[in-house]
C-alpha cells in the first residue's frame, strides 16, 4: 500500500462529510480492455475487477457512504462467449464463498438485484445464504446487480402491480412513485445520488433506469481494474461541486 493510499483510509480533508452521496452506483466497465492492454486474457480483467470492487466497497464504508450498487452482469451479458459467461458465474460464486466471513466482520449487508432465477443453481444457493447471513448487518448496504436489466425490472414491477390490481389488493389511484419503487428489486435502498461509469463510455446501459432519475453522473476514462481510492476521491470531489437542483431553481 502506498503512503497516499494509507492516507486515504480516512475521508480526504477536502471532502465535506455532510455532502457525501448516500448511495453510489458503479458501472464497472473496461475489465476486458485492461486485460488486453496487459496482454492477458479478458478473464484476468474480471479478476482484477473484483479486487477494485472490494477496495471501493471498503472505502465507501471507511468514508461513511451508506450504500454501493455494482453492475456485475447485465441481462445482455449472456451474449458474451460461453467461456466468459461461465467464468463470471464461477467467479461470483467463489467470491461470495470466500468473502462471506469478511463481510460479516465488516458489517456488510449484501443483496443481489436482478432476475436471479436464471442463474446457475449453485450460484443461487450461494446468493441466498450470503443474503440471509448478512441481512441484519448495518455497516453498509452492498447491492450487486446480476442478470439485471432496468427495463426488465420495470416490466416485472408493472406485472406485479397489475396482478395486485386485478386481485383487488391495490387501487389504480393508489399507485404513486413510492408504491412503484417498492416493487423494484431495489426496494428499501435509497436512489443513487452518484452514478460512476469507468472506461469513458457515456451510456447508462439499462442500469437502474428508474432509480438514477436525479443521480449525478460521473464518467472517467480510467478502466475499472485501475479505479482506486484516488479515483474515487476525484469522483466525490466532482460530485460535491455539482449544483443539485432536482428540477427547481436556486433562490
Ligand atoms: C465490464 O467490463 C465488466 C463486467 C461485465 C463484469 C464485472 C464483474 C466483476 C468486476 C465481478 C464482480 C463480482 C462480484 C461477486 C460482485 P467489460 O468486460 O465489458 O470490459 P470491456 O468493455 O473492456 O470489454
């Protein structure tokens, strides 16, 4: 660990604690390009991506950010080469098994968001037990979007709500933003204040479409495996410069 990283265990002095985002969402892009640049197979980029994610999760906790959501696997990612998909599924499972003890020690509450039924059975089991074991942890909410698609999430919420209306459990006039949000995978977590995307692409890529309505977006050219505390510090500093008006005007 460098001296700079040691210092960054504490919230950097230029950041205002009372203006930190409550929830940060990350699109961890660039693992494949990072690996290619090093002359390594793409899967090595995903391995290093896990290390980067672990450090950013710990950093959020150290600096007092209450929730982190990471886009690990989209509904579109099934279209990747079979070996890469298999590698990712095995990686998720292994990471969960290896990290559970530390998540308990660090008081992390992990939850997976997405259509989990389509994942390999052994991964589903690992997901279920990690969510169950960590459910009462209060240190930080860690959300992992896996087989996640924003449009698919909205559709499943609509279908559940329509069924409730059909069964007379809900009246159409009672459906408001809060009722709708309650039917999303992310129910119980506040909307992200800051959305970070690495590797330079200016896209949302079907991530948290409803939830990022008023999020500040920060895009960096840095590839995800290189996204460290210093980079995160830059993102938070940029966020704190933003004038968040939520559609209103400043008096
Ligand atoms: C995008 O880079 C990255 C992914 C699709 C996978 C991200 C997954 C992890 C970092 C593992 C997380 C694990 C757990 C258990 C939370 P890319 O492959 O699209 O990169 P490229 O655009 O350079 O090809």
